[in-house]
């Protein structure tokens, strides 16, 4: 009788512990915001921009034992989405700025980037050859909405009589440039590199690289303010990825060089 | 107090003060050493932090910068050597990207040469550069790019190496301080042990040895004065105790002497005489040696008391006792047996030899004139009975001597009567001639 009671007690205990064990074993669910790919940029080189981010996200999620669901979004929606907590992680070539630091958490730097004007041969010639943003007057400039490039152009547009053409993605900005709907596009050099591959010589960089006014700096993954522990986990995963060469191999898969 | 206590004895120290001062000095040294070690540890931690947060990241950045410059140079080579316009354009994009990289833009030397390279290559791709000058200028640019990459790489290594060298120096310093701390501790322990041995253990051992002999008669307590106040106090107490014991010893000796001595004559009293005589008789009988006892009585002593008073009688008894002490041998024992009666024991002496000695005493008393304080004089005679004690007990021998004394009295006094084992022998007055 006593033995039966002991067995029954053990069974009940095991049943009670099962949910807890299941909770411990289950991977955490993460909603990850990433850059949206536009149809016009649907060429292998252009896809590399988002594929690079996708590869990084997958590797990070494996390392932190998380089940990640990616949500491709326009850049402008990514910061608010992370800030609100709708997404727990954002990998979207986000430059670090003090203003953004107040809104979201930043992971360790992924790489560094600057911005540069891209123009067609015709537009560059029309505006007098080598064009500098500070000297540009009366031109139409395409920028991705919500980016640092957008903010920088907004700051000088009135004084320099610049017309801002807002886009959802860098691919869209390049497409508008190639179609002659804008004179220039201001975008991160790394994104421009991928897009120029498919431009077949019709567009090129012009003017010097820009770092000031938040146009250059380090690029990070971002997280909601309350996800401090997750940030630690992501940073640890990135350290491990750099330590065993995975990070470098992912970058080299999409670029023939390392420029982190 | 018999404790040896020189006036030039060193001033005593309080043990608590001495060890307190030592402990204080040691603690001060130890705290200083620990503080120095803590400072070194802080320096080390600062260096580690510096290495981790600045030197290493900067070194890594510098290495990346060097790599980016080298990539720029290699892509420049690709621009010049490209076989198709597309390949040249693609290489040129990489050159653009590298020249725009924040790491290169953040370093003035790298930025200048990267910008110069980008402009040169842009001119080349646009066909603005004359073919003859291209290779010469590129060779120069390429060399400058390589040198810049090498210099920056070396700077990166030096940066980390400098910080590591600083850490090494701090660790070495800390190690020396640690050794110094250990040496200080060792010296302190040795000094402490030596002091404890000299100031505590040795004095305590001396005190222990002294205490062991304290009960025995030691006229002077030989304790060198300790240098510690507490030890000195113990030694003082022991000295006092020793003095008390000595006094007790003297008092006891005096009491014993008083208990064994007849107060008037200074001779042994009857109890002490019996004690000594019993010992002598027993010893002689054990070794088969001769021993003789005698009993003497001052003749008509009552008349002296009656005619001259008890003081004169006492004077006469003391004079007789002095005569006994000066006449008998050192080994002989005399005692006041009672009133004017005296007893003797003569060890290693036959009755005949004892009779000679007794007769010498008798004749000297007979010749002695005692002057009284009032100017008068008096004379005394003595009757002595001698008996052999070598074959009988002391009591029996004394009884026999008493009988001989009786005989001496009966025969007219002032004579010595020897009662041998059988018979009686009355010695004439000139026996000692």
C-alpha cells in the first residue's frame, strides 16, 4: 500500500515538473526586423544587402538558441518597431547616433560605414564634374526615409535648394536615379557598392566620403531598451562568431573583402 | 631580601608594551607593504583595463586599417590590370568603398593617401591620365600604400606590446614587494621568537629551576633580574617567598635548638641527650665498637643554693657546663639530666678510657674556684658513675651508671666509680696522674 502511494506521488511530481522542464527546454521566440527588399533591386548583387543581414541573423539566433521570425520592413518602420518592443531584434544597417541611443539598445558594432553621393555620368556632368554635397545646389536627391542620410539632407535642403525624393529602400533610390527621376542618391557606401554592381556602369560615386552629421560611423543591431540581457547574449554570440571566424566568412560570402 | 638585585640593573620593560610596540611596528610595515601591493594590483588592473578597453581594441582597429589599406592597394592593382571595363568598374567600386571606409577616413595619413589613390584611379578609369605616367605614379602610390599599411600594423603591435610591458613591470614590482613582505614577516617572527626566548622562556626556565630548589636550603637566591616587568615581579615574589622560607627555616632550627637545649647551661637537655645517646649506642653496638655512658652529680649542690642563693647556684651550673664543654672531646655528648645531675656518652671509648676522661673533669672542677658577683667564691666537687653501654641498652647502661654514681656518693663523693660488667671499681682521686 505504501509502495503504491510512493509510486503515485512520484508520478504526480513528474507530471507537475513537466511544464517547467518544457519551459526550460523551449527556445525563446524572437521577432526580428530586417530590411525590405524592393522588386526593382531584385538582382543578385542587390539581394546581397539583405542576404548578408539574413545570414547574420540566422547565425546569431542559432548561437543564442532562439527561434527567430524575420520581418522585412522599410527602414523607417524598423526603429519605431524596435522601440515599441514589437520586435526584439533589428538587423538593418543602423548607424549609431546619440539620438537613437536614447530610443533603443545597440549591440556591439558589426562594421563601419560612411555615406556618399551616387550619380549617373550625365548628372555628374550636369553639375560640374566631381560633386560635393556641401556645394550641391538645386538638385533632386533620393534618400531612404528615416535614415541618417534623410536627416542630413533635410538639414541642408532648404539652404541649398535641394529636392528630397524619399524612398523605402536604397534599391528604390538607385532605381529612381537610373531612371533619371533624381539627379543623385545619398546612401551608405556599402549598400551603394552592391547596387552599383548591377548598374552596369551607368552610375558611380561622386565627391568625397561623408562621415559628419551622422552620415558615417558604426553599424549595429538594435534591440528594445528592456532587452539588456538579450543584448548581452547577442554581443556574446558576435564575439564567438568573430572568435571562430564565422562572422568573417559570412562577410566574405557577400563581399570579396573584409571592411569591418 | 636575598634576591640578587644590583643597583645598575637594567630598567624593566612592560611585556605588553614591548610586544605591543613590536606588533605595532610589524603591523605598520605589513599595512604599508599591503598598501603598496594593493597599489600595484590597482595599477595592474588599470593596465589590464587599458589593454582590454583601449590598447587591444585600438590595436585591432589599427590592424583592420592596415588590412583595409592593403585591400585598397590590391583593388587598385585590379583596376589597372582589369581586362574588361566591367571588371575595372567593379574593382573601382571596391576602391571607392575602401577609400570611404571610416577607418581610413579617421586616420589622416591613410585618408590622404587613400583619397589621392582614389582620385588617381578615377582619372585612370575615365581615361584622363596619360598611359606613360600611369605605371610610374601607381608604383609610387602602391609603395606608399604598402608602407602606410606596414607602419600602421607595426604601431598596432607596439601599442599592445607597450601595455603588456607595463603590466610586466608592475607584476615584477609586485613580486619584489611580495618578497619584501615575506622577508619582513620572517624577520618579525625571528625577532619575536628570539625575544620570547630571551625575555620570557629563559627567565621562566630560571624561575622554574629556582622554584624546584626553593624548598632546599639556599642561602642566596641567584636570579639575574629579568628585563620584563612581569618577569621581574615574579622574580621579586619568588625572592620574598625565599626570604620567608629562609626565616621559617631559621625559626624552626632555633625552635629545634631550643627544644634540645637546656636553657640554663646550654648543654643538651635530657630528651635530646637520650636521643643522641640512643643513636650512639645503637651505632656502636651495630659495628661492635666500644661505647660508655656516665652520670654525674654535683656534690652538696643544695648547700650552694641555700648559702649563696639560686642565682649563685645557676652561676655554678653554667660554670660547670663551660668546664664540661672545654674538657670533653668533640665526639662526646653531655646533657643536663636533671637538677644538678648530668649525663655523658663517650663513643669509641672503653669504660676505662671514659673513667680517665671523667676523672679529668672531676679533678678540674675540684680545682676550679667560682667567683660570685658579691665577691665571695665557691668551690664544687663532682661524683661520677661510669658504665659500659656496648653490650646493654642505653636505659640499662644508665641504670648501671646510676648505681655507680650511688657508690661514688656513698664512698665519700668527689670520685669516679666505674662499674664494669662484673664488680665495682672505685678510682682514686689521682687517677688521672
